[in-house]
């Protein structure tokens, strides 16, 4: 065995949900597996996305050779624009993953300078001292791989996200054989997805939702709205097949839904039969019994198409009594309030709402492996060291306990968190110090903007750009605005370009309120976000400043 040390350094995703990113270093060569983002919690006002702190990579910028992607979910590729703008290195990913990456880089005007290399499951490639073998796995998205990484001290397997789906809708099967072969040859370390470690048994196949969808399609008396993540290609494919079988036209609403469907169609994952697709503007021209709308916004995001439709504020998506709305996705922790508020609005419209409520057959299945699948992979791979990844701290711990209970299959379980440096050499493995990690908050729409720790950002906001508090008094019972809005500003007034700014700002808030329905006004999450967005647009345009904007609703 060569003398030298392999460092494995998770920069995100261990001890937190999302933002998956892991560096592997041998001497003067570093490769990075995944570059994900995290969606901000609601208290992070004015922040659009959160990405990992990559100080470690920047400190070794001359050594970073590549970023290798396991699949196209945002928590694995969403940080790429930010990382590539700091560190332009080649990116490796499967065809489908790169299609998402291209769209994303194009949006940020980074595509021209990016080097994208397509990889395929089963085809090995080399980067410096690492030989990387992508292995086909199944997940809620398509074209996903695990990575077997051959290093001078042994083979490391990184599972990426996976479940063991024996019947994926694209018929591209989980390559259990290759996992087993590596197990026979000997694997130094297995890094495995912990997301669903708390669930016993097996995660159902993507095909399991077909029964529920069949039932819904057969019974829906009027328009049928189906909302799922735009990356749920298996789900979109199923909805399109069933719409065709049941003689319903399909309209796609929401930019991400359109982009995703287009990529999936281009790459042959989805087939739209001739004449099936209609424009959103045509929905009203068809018999409601003959329409199916695929719409984005399953998480109750205030500005999403479905949230707007739920409060009757979408140009084309009109939800009327007797329509059916299917939410085919999980309720991401932290989003419960927003989602249930949206569902309430849908019920008020007298729609029939079908969401994940534990009933069977399921309207949604998870994309992550449950306990029995996790054990299966551990048994096949029989790693010398087992390291749980992708999960909050309790999930990493429980995953470690699960593996430790499998005597004979795992040599040793090692618990690490983001920032820990794990060192492998001929003598074994140890934690060898820590590197800087953290969360960087970014305002989308501008990649130069931002990029600071939240606290620093808030302080900078307050010290340089100040704070703007629009105050609105709303009658809780009637949803009526009781008095003209007030605007309180601190640390910002000096920057004002002209008199009349405050009046103008008030007028904007008033207009936003006038243009909002009673239902929107009664939904503080929605109305605050609308006011914030409208005011921000005006303030940035007229002053080039970015104060912290915190709408305050007074209930009277
Ligand atoms: Zn994923
Ligand atoms: Zn993930």
C-alpha cells in the first residue's frame, strides 16, 4: 500500500438537511462529490438559497480538479453556480444531471465558461489519482448514480441518494451486482444516504403511486390538478400516460415544470402523444372533464403557481368547486404551515384535495431507502468502515447504530459531521481536525450579490443599507385593511434619492394590498411575501440599495 493519506472532508449535508458536498483529497489532488444547496428556513428573511461555505476548497484552489455529481436534485447541484463562480473546475455528471446543470448555469450566465463532462453508469473515468466508477442506482429522479472511487488506499463507495426500486418507470435497474462485486473484492469505506433511516421496511417502488393515480383519474368529475416536484420525472411520466388513457389534455404550469418536462422529453424519459399538450391559455376552452393540469408549488411556496391558484390569483389555473387537486409529494418539515394553509384555501374553493395523509394506496412515495434497503446495501458491500451521510444528526446516529448492529457486515462505524476531516492511510482511519464549514446565504437573481454569513449579512444590511418596516393593519375577521400603511425606516433615510420616497413606498404597499384578494390578505405568509417582493423591486430600482425589508402585520 502506498504511503500517503486520503482525506475525506464533508463540507455540507452531515448533520443538516440539504447542501450535500464532500471533498476527497490525495496529496495535491482534490475532487468534490456534489455541490448542493439548502432552502432557507422562513426566518432567513430576504435570503433565497443557502449554500455550503467552501473556504476549504478556496484555500486549496490549485488542487481542486473536478466536481462529480451523483444526480440532479437541488440539494446536490444547486450550489454549483456559486461554487463555479468562485472556482471554475470541470463538472462530471450523467446526461440527465448535466441537462439540469446546463439550465442552471445558463440562468447565471456561467455556461459558456463551464466545462461539463458526461459520464455513464458502468463507464470508469480517471481524475488525477482517482478512478471513478459510476454505478446505476434508483431514486425519485432519473439517471442517478452512486460512485465507487478507487483511491491509492482502497475503494470508497458513495451511494448518493437512492432507494432500491425493483420496478423503476424508466426500466433502468439498480445495479446491485456491481455493489456485490465490490463487496467481494473489498471496500475500504461506504458512505451511505441516511435520509430515511427512521423508516422500517422497504420504500415502495415509484410504480406504487399508479394505483392511487388510477383511482383519481377514474373518479375526478372535473378538472384534475396534479402537483409534484418538477424533478419527479417518474411521477410526471405517470400523469401523462394516465391523462392520455383517460382522454384528458395536459397543460403544464410553472417554469420549472416546463423546463423539467422539456428535458425529460428531449432525453427520451417522457413521451407526449401528438395533440396531448395544450397551452395554459387553452384550459378554459376544454370541457373540465377533459383537462389535467400539472402545476408546480407542492410546498406552499407563497409565489408558486399552485399557491396563487389556491387564492384564485392565477391567470390560467382556475380552481373551481368540484375540481380535484393532487399533491404528490412529501411535506418537507418546516413547510407544514404554508402547505396546510394552501390546502385550506383549496378546500375553501370546494376542491377535492388529495395529499399524503397516510392512507393507502399512497399518493406519494419516498425516493430514499428505508432500513431494509440500507441493510441490503451494507450486506452486499461489507465495508471495512461505514460512515452515514445525508441526514440530520439523529439520522446519522441511528444509521450508525443500524450498521453497527450488523455484525460481520461492517468493520467499524464512524460518525462524522460537516467539517470533520477523516484521514485514511495504511494504518487505518482517524478524525484529523476540522475545516471551516458553514452556511452562505444568497439572494438569487444576482450571483455577485451576497455570499456572506447570515449574521454578517444582517449586520451589513442594517449598518449600510438599513431596515424598512412596512406596517399594515388588517382586520382579522374581514380581511380588510383598516388604515393606510405606514413605513418605518432606520439607517436608510440618508440614502434616499429624493423627497417623496416614503409616499411612493406607501403607495406601492397600498397598491399591492388593493390588488390582492381577501383570501391573500388573510394569509399573512402570502401577503407579507408579496409586499416584500414589490417593495424590494422599487427600492433596488430607485436607490440601488438592499435594505432588510420586514413587513409587519397588525391584527386589529
Ligand atoms: Zn435526491
Ligand atoms: Zn439529496
